[in-house]
C-alpha cells in the first residue's frame, strides 16, 4: 500500500460515523478494506470487527496473534429537547469542553440533521464568566428548526458527532480531522495486512477493530475473551508534540510510533517488538507507562488467565478534538513493525514466551 492509498484510506475511515456505541458505519468502512486483504471477515457477538488472515503452516490453529485498534470515536448523546428545539447533550467519551462552542455537528436522528453547538454570547456574560470554559451542561445544539419539528425528528438518546471533514495537509504528509483517535490505529492494521498479503507466516493473525473503547474498553474485553489469542499487539494513539506541553509528556510526529513499556505490557514481547523495529531500521520511540495504559492493552493483558500484550501508539496532536492530527509516516512505520514482527512468531517463539 503506497502512501497515497493509505492517505485515502485514513480519510475515508475518519469521515465515517462511529460514535461509541453506534459504530456500524465505521465498522462497515473498515470491513470493505479488510475483505480485500484477509481470508475471513465477520462481526463477533459484541459487534467488534474481526478479520482473519490464516497462517499457512498453522492448519490446527495452534498459534494466534491479535492485532487490535479501537474504531469508535467520541461524541454526544441527546439528553433533553427544549420546547424551542434546542438540544441538551452529554458526552460519550472524554470530550474537551473548551473546544465545543461553535462546532458543527450532525445528529443521527430519523434523518441526519446538521447543527451547531451554541452558548450564551460573551457580550451578555459577566467579566468573570467570560474567562471561564463554558460547562457542557450550559451548551446546546441548535438545528435551526422550529421546536415542534425538532421533536418529530429527534429523540432523547440519539447520538451526535462532530461534522468535520478530514484534510490531507499535502506538504508535510499529515492528516487532520475527527476520530483519528483511533482510526489512525485501524489504518495501521490495514497497512500491516497489506504488507502481509501474499506472504507466508505461521500464526493465524486476527485484525480487530474494537468497539466502545472510549467508554471502558468493552469491545476489547469481549474480543480478548472470545478469541483467546496467544499474544496481542494493541495500536492506539498517544500525545503528539505541540507548543506549551511539558517535556516528556509528548512524542514527536514523524519519528515513529511510541512503544509502551511498563507493568501493563509484557516485557519479553515488548523487547521483541523493539528489536524488530531496530533490525528493520524503522523509527520507534519509547513511552514509559507506569500503570494502567487505559487502552485496549489493559483489557487484553488481564483477560482470562492473562494474554502477553504489547502497545504501539501513534503520536497525535489535539486529542479528543475535531482537528486531531497524525503523520502518515508514523502509521506506515507502525504497520511495518507489526508485519515484520508477525512473520517471526512460530512455535519456538511461543515456547520462549511462556517461560518469560
């Protein structure tokens, strides 16, 4: 997969609707691509997308790898419809209230309705209130429709997403838009699948686009329990560089994915992933994670009797906003590291892994 096709893939994934708990459109977008690259694509009972590329030397399915990236995005849920037609809402996932006023949104109602997030104008606020972030319970969605018609079209419980089309910033190989947390991770898995297409490897490889990560790792918990893989590599995002951040709290865009080290991750497996990157001259940063990574890696690590797990994270700027930004070169490096590593996993590797 060349960079241009990868960019088109990520743009399509970002554009798809996939608010946590309502991910069908994003899952279908990913399914179409994985069907071209793997042997079998299905949804499990929870709704996770599971694509399988069979191991050529693994007819008894004795070796299995799970490659995992969550496909859901942050959004909102309608909680009240005012008589005048304004919609009150609550967050689905970790929304940043600072960026919400003035944003364009789409409401997934009886039909897709476009609107904007409004709040009281600054001219009518006290001097103290103008200095404060407007709390979410003071914001509302304005569809520009009379109240009676709004109540015909919208129901409490309908989901809302940012109405933000992604952009390819051509001059520096970067993409900006909504839901790149974690469609960038899904794109890395797609890139890995394209690299493995037509190649022989011992292990069965499961590519998993998991659901509801933003509200509690729920899809990963069910997928890990159902598949019971021998090992897992999770791909998510981490904080990218931008002005004003504390040194050590971010990772540079364009310098490769960040490989997590810490108690949530299996040390031998993590070392082998790093060795794979270095041996193939692929950039890889190191991210210390002193506790729960709060990613799908946690769900896989503690599933059943425990699954050896590694975590690769793509640097991303402006996390949980409609203008997240990633560098395609980081996604490519991540996909290549995964594909090279998967080719090395065989029965001997698993025997060593069991003793570590």
